[in-house]
C-alpha cells in the first residue's frame, strides 16, 4: 500500500504531502493519524523550524472521507472523537505553511485553515460544501472561516456551499498569496526557507501570540504578547540576533 503521507526534510523544513490521489486526498482516519504522526515528529525535532503541508497540483484535499461517515450513527461519530485529532494539529507549535492547489473542500479547507499561512495556486478552490451532503462543517470551518473572511462571505460558503477561487480567497484574506499553478509548491518552500532563517523559538512564540487573538481580549492579548516577548530575552538567539545587528553581520541562530 502506498504511503498516505509522504514526508521529507529539506534543511530546517519538514514537508508533509497528502497522498491519497484515488479519492482526492479524502481525509480518512488512517490518513489523519499518519499526518499527525508526521507533523508531531517534525514539531518535536529540534532541527526542523518550519513545516510545509502540501497536496498535489490537482487537489489539496476534498474533505473528510465521506465513505467512512455515510452510514455512521451519532454514537459512532462521537466515539471516533475526531476532534481529538484536529486538536493534535492545532497543538503544533511550529509554523505550518499550507501549499494548496486545486480543491480544498470541507475538511480540506479546514485543514488548510489549521495552518498558519496558505500559499495557493491560481487553480485553488476553497469551499465548505458539507451542506450539499446533509451536514455542516465539523472541523472548525464555521469558526475559522468566519474569523478569516467575515460573517457574510462565510455564510454564503457554509450555507450555499459556494466555492471561492484563489483570487477571491486572497481578496477575502483567506490566503497569504496566489501564484501560478506550476509554482505553488516552490513558492511555499521559498516562504518556508525565509522562515527557516529566523530564530526558531521566536517563531514559535510569535505563532502562539498571533493565534491567541481568537481567545483573548485586546488587553489580555497585549499582556500575553508582552510576556512572550520578555521570555525571548532568556534565549541565546535573542543575544545573537541583536549582537549580530550591532556588529553588522548575519546572525547564526541555534534554537537555544
Ligand atoms: N470522500 C471520499 N471520496 C471522495 C471524496 C471525499 N470527500 N471526494 C472525492 N472522492 C472520490 C470520489 O468518490 C471518486 O471516487 P471514484 O473514482 O471511486 O468514483 C474520486 O474521489 C474522484 O472524485 P470525482 O469523480 O467526484 O471527481 P470530480 O473531479 O468529478 O469532482 C469534487 C471533484 C467536486 C471535489 C467532488 O469529488 C466532490 O464534491 N467531493 C466531495 C466534496 C465534499 O463534499 N467535501 C466535504 C466532505 S464532509 C467534511 O469534510 C466534513 C468535515 O467538516 C470534517
């Protein structure tokens, strides 16, 4: 059987590629478990600073595996506890860049939204079409999409099942940048390489601070940010970064 997730590293970058082409990378439980294993492995590997999560040029992911859910009962669904899987992805501390080409639908769109930046190819299509199969988004779509693009556009996607083109998604604030189809993976890797030159502990702290915006008031968020900022003065990389600036040389970060 072929690997559901292809994994490889490139310098300080850990790359995970969804690989279930026969069903458009439908996110089966087994695929999700393997994905979590790979992403968590990178998160725990001190030589990896940034993660890239990619699909193929044809499809990022067409959603949860409908075949696994079609005949499920409420008890089946709640016993499967898929939320626990998504929480494992949410818990990844290092920045994740999604490289999206083709469909990112349902759980696929939700997976892209679990990432921290989205590089999209011109052919990317984002959607939450669960309404067309009798349900609604169940892996954060109603919450993350609404926060990303606002209530009125999110409502149309969730209630009418409308897809956003890459350009529309960019204009709405859902993606970081749009590039030509043949460029999407290279561009995601280029962005990852930029991040990989940064101090990894500061990357993690900065990700944590930005994500805190969803749960904290402005005052609590400012306080939280300040504490994370101060905490970085306990790192060697802060000394190295600021000394290198003063000495007009390139910093050499160690993640310490
Ligand atoms: N689950 C299981 N199998 C899927 C799938 C999915 N989400 N999406 C596609 N496939 C399978 C198809 O059944 C088909 O298999 P066969 O060749 O054996 O028939 C194969 O992948 C190719 O798909 P299509 O022939 O349908 O390809 P297409 O190019 O004509 O259409 C598509 C592409 C518009 C993406 C269409 O496949 C589609 O609508 N897929 C379902 C999208 C969807 O509803 N996603 C939401 C799932 S629910 C969810 O994600 C819940 C959640 O919030 C967690």
